C-alpha cells in the first residue's frame, strides 16, 4: 500500500492541537465562572477595590498582621467561619441582607458596612480609581437595613472632622468627614457619634453575649430566657470612612480598624471573608462551576489527562492517509496479482507446485544443454552434478516443492528452488 505525503509537519499538528485544546478548556472555565472572573478594580466600595471608597487597604493590613483573608464570589461563601464583611451597594434588596444575617447567626460574626459616598468614574484616572462626590442620603442605609432592624441614619455635614471619638474597642479614632450616624432601639453603641445618642458603629442587641463590644452601651436584654450565648454578633458600620481606603491613610484610624475587627472576631474561628456577591462580582453555581472547584476539580483534571493521553495515542497510531489501492493493476502485474489472489482465495496453492517445479527444471536443463529427449530421472541426476545451494541438491529441492501443501511450505520451497537456479546457473 502506498501512502500520500503528510501536508503538515508533526510539530505543527501538535502545536495546533495544544492551542485548540487549551482554548476549549479556557472557554469551559470562563462559562463556568462567569462574573467571578471580573476584576475587582471597578471603583466600587468592596474588599477587592483599590479606589478611595474600597476596602483593599484593610484587607492588605489584615493579611500583613497574620489574619487569613479571602474573597467570596458565590453564595456558598456565606457559610464561611470567621468574620464575614458585607459591603452592599445602595440598591441591594434588603431581604437578601437579612437572609445572610439570619443564616450566619450561629456560624460566625457578620459586619455590614453601609455605603457612604457617591462616586464618578473618569478615563483620566488610573484603573479602579474614582472621583468622590457627595455622600448618600441616610435613607439609602435605612432601606438596606429595613428587614434587619428599624434604624434612623443621618449625615452630619456640619460636624468638624478630626475630633476624637470614644470607642468600645479601646483604640482612639478621629471623626471622619461628614460623619454618618445611626440610631435604633435594637442598636448598641460601639463607636460614639459626634451627636448625643448616635453611633458611627453599633451592634444588634439580639440576645447574644458580646462583652468585647458592650463597654459603652450594655445590652437591654436581661431576661435569661432571651439570652443566647451561642449567637455571633452583627455589627453595623454606619460610617464607611472608619474602614475604607481613605480612612486607612490615617494611622489612628487604621489601628482602630484592626482593633474593631479583632473585637468582632472574638470567639470565632477562621479569618476574615469579604463578600463580593452584593457588589455584582459573584456568580450562580452550575455544573461547569462545580467541575472547576474542589473536590470535583481533581476528577476534572483526571478527565483532561485521560483525554490528552487518548489524543496522543491516536496521534501516534494513525500516520499519513493511505492512498486508495487500485482495484485492477496494469498489464502483467495485474495478471500475476489477480491470478495469485484467486488461487489463494480458493486455497488451491498446491496445484501450482508441480507446474512451477517442472518449469524451473526445464529452464535449468535448457541452460546447461541437456537434451529435451532425456527422461526426468536423468535430468535430475545431471542437475545434481552441477552442485549444491546451501547444502541442498536440485533433486531434493524439486521433490520438497512437489510434496508441499501448506501455503508457507509452498512459498519457501519455490523460493529455494529459484535460489538454486540463480546461484548455480545464473
């Protein structure tokens, strides 16, 4: 069988396959992850943002002090142990926030940082940077917390910034610009606001025991049947400047932020998780998502490896395409091939042994001048006198071929007889 020349080099085919396969896997990964691959540098107020209203500086500061920090881009992250920091945007459904708080009541502490500043983006700024405008009205925060607790929020544009405020966590903190104060019947003060009875940071008085937070405002729940020591605190940060990147530029504010996180995280295992789903950087779970997340990731890697192994085996098994063989050959070749194929198919190979042996004997006798009138015995004796080929005389090879019946024996006998003729006579 003849083969056609391969139009591509082996290396070219391997490179094409590798690039295509990698692109296909990347496509599946992108479809599975969805918005989870979106960059956190979008200027919004969340843990992965490096803008003036983001909290990337707080996350970096926590990491440098040995606190494990992670970012949650799926609803499954809400059950992470340790402190969960929620940074909802101004238009997040309030029932979603309440659902997370209820879900985490016995899992770990939760901190809700309310949005403070309106921002504007500009192409002239670095990626992720924004221009800070006026603060949001207090009704935005009230709407976000309406299912959690009844609160009132006010923005004080007249209070002077830089004044020292009292905090339950011990570290001093300065009054931020345009302080945002919160009040509510179920709120207990953690950081006092500039106006009497107000708080910049507070926690929910829900029956839990939070000794590390109630130094300024003790819980009003005194009935034993209402107290649940297993609850974790829910802390509401009314003024985001106490924790955002702008606030972290001030050393006292940064020290207070670390002290606040440590106090809220008391009695909780794990580190700190910044939620990004409330900021549009999450994605829903699906089969492709599960395929690229533990513990299913190991099975996906095994399947990819098996696919590569199968492709490699197939690549080495099949070479260049085989040219289709002609059904009928040309001239004498056609006659010989077709006759041989017919005899082989009919399993009548033994019928050609006598004619072939007699043809070789006649050709050899004629070549050495033996008379055609001589009988068969005399011819064999005369040919034996000429010599041996590989220790065999002509008569022995002649009778060996005549007696052969198996295809292999016939082929070997005919080849040996032809070799004697070629060697002795030429």
